[in-house]
């Protein structure tokens, strides 16, 4: 048996022993009564009865163990020309004081706090301060529009919102506070306070009585200590796109999350305390939660906090500059970032200018890693390029080449094998298990390992309906794929209305809801099409109401604006085309999957339930007018 097989088999056959051993990496105020509470499937609870504090594990204990002077965060912001090193001592102090600020506003264990901030260390300070108090944070990505923020405010019902005056996105200054004000105008729920971190390049107006200045509050507040919480108490809610306009509030607990992330740093990424780890993502996404903030800090690593882009800040050498300047050992980003660099610097000239001797491996996730990008990155960096597959829901990798255990040879197009803890299977639509190389639904046999979603916030029913009901006893990932004869998993793409644009997860269903609200639109279908840079981008096919004979170009512009305003610029919705009708089943369901296949030049089967097959020819013509398939 190889080392990987040994570890993997133990994780599935003796999960309680396996995870109890991993839990030794975490400090507990009180150990668990049971490692796994499986009394109420599909709700599984890890480390039932245990008490701990995530912030204590991420900061205080490292200070107590002599790491106080080590860098915890290196904030590297080419857009503001700033480099700031924050040691574990300093970060612990900042977090303890900001926890005091929140506490002074009445935030206590179990309260929710929304954080809407750019990539500045204060975002991590706010997250960890919530964890310190046992409050539940919900970070909202800055690229989401006011309307999306309002939806999250109403659902999460925060006592406090923490934000910043603005961000610099590439070359543009974006003011965040007006978006927060607008969101609060739209929302029914009103937080008691809004704490604003003022940045030097844009000043937010503060609303008397509601808004507080971050620095003023910090200056007059004393630090507070960690509050013990149950391992099974929620740490955070992270909203992620589902198939409709209402995002899913993925809820993660404290104990299992700390154990899993701490374990994954060494076993999946092969980094340990003292190493410099860089996840070039954003705190608003799950990658940012797990691998900019919690994972590296729980393990005692140094985490690079990068406020910039792979290109344009200032050039396609930005990543290599950061790696060499800070001695980064492992970089984690999305394939899109590499495609962007490759487009601007195909021969990798910029890379040659830097000393990358500290660098050991590149990890990519968030979307399918196309073989071209895989080979280009490997040839350029001459290091292992590790594809790994996971989701907001799981919070850490499901399938990965676990270099900390044993490095496998790679089959391009596959993130390799299941990570210990995950029993990955392929089922057909009736729930029958499929054999090697047969494509179907990728599912995970329950229980999921620690650190994965405990439920959806305030919606156990939706949790069961979304993930646990189509295949009894399994978690449905909504990705399609297959496992080959050697156990390599191939993930082929989503089977639902979720798309990945530049590694960002968005819902075409949500875009469709916005587009169909246009007063001239009778009905529409929005689906993802292949894009060379961003992986996927959305297109909309629009049927106008009868009697509307406006210039369609005008309507198109309005649709773009509506999606930008209601979902956000990251939706990248630009392309719409006019069609007389949409293909439907006899019961009236729009055949989006079939149109998506046509648009992407994939083979498709004529659906037996189609109402009028001739419409597909019309759709082909419309798509070809849009240059699809590419
Ligand atoms: N706040 C506000 N707006 C944001 C934002 C944020 N945090 N992030 C992106 N946006 C805006 C951009 O300004 C842009 O707006 P525009 O249409 O007005 O120009 C829009 O959203 C689209 O942004 P993006 O998809 O980032 O496109 P880009 O052309 O600016 O950059 C890449 C292209 C490939 C460089 C960029 O997408 C990238 O770095 N991708 C990697 C993504 C990544 O790391 N994902 C993490 C998951 S692991
Ligand atoms: P998110 O929840 O934003 O992390 O997006 C999760 C989705 O991204 C998954 O369901 C996949 O469809 C896709 N994804 C993430 N990583 C990979 C990968 N390595 N290979 C293929 N698809 C991926």
C-alpha cells in the first residue's frame, strides 16, 4: 500500500480515529464527547461537546508558543504602493482591540456581522475579531452590487456592518460606502452600526448616529480576550451562487473547520509553520476565507495579502515579483490568472527577471484547469503544478494531489485523486454507481469530513433539498465527471445553472431573473459559453414582448447596465441576442442545457420531450450570428 492509500483508507474506515488524531493540531479548552455525532443524518456534527476558539488557534497560541515576532500577514498592495508586515504579536493585538470595538457595539457570541471590504488586512482583522467573540461573520465580495449586498443583509441580519471607504481595482478607484448606503436603503433589516475604515484615496461620508470611524473606535478601545465557543457553533456564513437569485448561505462551524484547514496546510499544500503561503484570491471568496486567512494562520504560516491583479499592476511580472520579494513557497490562484499572464507575456520574459528559488509549487483551483495552461505554467516555473477541485460548500479540497502525503504523477485534465476524508463516487441519474470512465454525477458519500458545510444558514430544508435529496446518503456536488481505472477523478463541469467566470462563481439563473425584469423582455435564457480568458462568460437569448420594436442595441445596453447594477460588474454580462422563440419541453421548461451545448460546440441529444425541434435550427443561427460556437 502506498502512503497515500494508507492515509486515505484510514480516513474512510476509521474516520473518528483519523480526525481525532488530526485534532491534536488544535488547542481545545475542552475536548469532545464524541468525534462524530451521526444521530441525525444528513446533519453530521464533528467534535461534539468540544470547546475552543478559532481566533485563539490562529493567533494567540502562536504568540504564546514563541511565534510573536514572525510575520503573520504580508500586505502587498501595488495599487497603493504599500508593503506592510504584520507580525503575529501585532495581528493578535489589532484583532483583540477590534473585537473590543465590536463588543462595545453590543456584538456577542452568536450575533452576525457583515464584512464588505477590499483586500486589506483590516478585512482579516474584522473576520478574526468576530471569531474571537464567537460572532458569525459573513464576508461579501466587493465586486457584488448593492442589490446583492442587500439580499445578504436581509438574510444574515447583521448587528453590525464593517466596510471600507473604497478600493482600487486595477487602475480605478471604487467607492464602497455609497454601495453600502444604497444596500441599506434597499434592505428591510438595518444593522445597528456601520464601522468604516477610511482609506487615504477616498473618504466616506459617515451617517450621524449609525456610522463609526474604524480608527477613532480603535483608538479608544481596550483589547478583549477570546470567548470559548462550541466546536459545533457557527464561525461564518458565506453566500454562494446557486441556481436562482437567492444565494445559498453556506454555514461553517468552528471546530471541524480549524481541524480540517490545519491538517490540509501540511497534507494538501505541504507547507508548515514559518513557511510563506500566498493565495492570490480575495477574502470575499471561499479561497480567501480558507487560504488567505484561516488555513495559513491556523498553521502558523505567513500569509501574503495581495491587493492587485496578475496583470496591469503594473505588468505581467507582478506575481513573480511578489514571490521573489517575500520568499513565497506555495502560490494558490485560479487558472484565469495564468491565462491572463500568458496572454500578455506568452514567452514568460517577465519571469526571468526574478529569483524564484524559494518557490516550490503552484496550486490552481476555482475552475477547470485546461491542459494548455497546465503545460505553460509548468514549463515556465519548472515546479509541480497542482490542480485541485473543491467548492464553497466543502471549504477545502475534495480532490487533489496531496503533496504533503505523497505526490502522484499527473494526468492533465484531472486534479488527481480524492483527498483523505472524501469518499468520491460517480452515480447515474437514478443513483446507480457507475464504473471506471463512465461519466455521471460526482457525489460524496456521507458523512462529509470536518470543515465542510454544516448546513445552510437558517435553512436546513434548503440544505437537504439542494445537496442531500437527489441521492440518498450522498452529498451532490452538482459537478459532472468520471473516475478512471487508476482512481483519477476528472471533473467536467457544472450540471446546473452555476458558471465560473474568471474563477468567480455566479448564477446564470440570477442573471436571468434580472434580464427578464426588463420591461421589454417577454422571456429569456442566460447560459455560460466558453471564453479563452475567463473560462466562461454568460450570454442571453432574448424574446421581446410582442409589439416592442425598439432598436435591440439599446435594449442590450440596458440589460448590461441592469446586470451590473443588480448583480455586479464581476458577472461580466455583455452579450445578448434576439430570438423569436426559445426551445422548450412540452411542459414548457426552457432547454438551456441544449442551447449551452450548441453554443459550446458540444454534442447533444435531441431531447425527447422537445416541443418543436425546428426551433433548434433557429437557435443555431442566432448563436452563429454571435460567433458561437467559437
Ligand atoms: N470590487 C469591485 N469591483 C470588482 C472587484 C472588486 N473586488 N473585482 C472585480 N471587479 C470588477 C472589475 O473592476 C471589472 O469591472 P469593469 O467591467 O467595470 O471593468 C469586473 O468586475 C470584472 O472583473 P474581472 O473579472 O476581475 O476582470 P478584469 O478584466 O478586471 O481582470 C483577470 C481579468 C483575469 C485579470 C481577473 O479576473 C483575475 O485576476 N482573475 C483571477 C481571479 C481569481 O483569483 N479568482 C479567485 C478564485 S480562486
Ligand atoms: P466555488 O464554490 O466558487 O469554489 O466554485 C465551485 C465550482 O468551481 C465547482 O463546483 C466546480 O464546478 C468549479 N471548480 C473548482 N475547482 C475546480 C477544478 N480544479 N476543476 C474543475 N472545476 C473546478
